[in-house]
C-alpha cells in the first residue's frame, strides 16, 4: 500500500499482484462468513473485489481471493 493504492500480492515479488485498487474508490466491509476477514470492494466496479484475512486465520491464498 502506498498513499494512493492498496495492492494485494500472492508472493514477495512485485510481479505477483492479484488485486489493486485506488484508495479513493475503496469500500471495506465485514466478511459475512469469516470473522477474521474483510471484503474490499471497488466502488466504481463492484465485480472487482477481494476477501482479505489476517494471518492468524491460516487460509491459503487461493481460498480467500474471490
């Protein structure tokens, strides 16, 4: 995350970005089924969304990316 975007990476390299959104367009909501997770949604394109979970949830990345 910088001062303009939130970007989610699958690995430790910059080429592994799987989701990126401008902070001006972000909406964060509680996840309906996972207590340790949040839904991040793009207000300009509601199909552009991802679930983000804390590390203690121990979910595999392919389980939380929607």
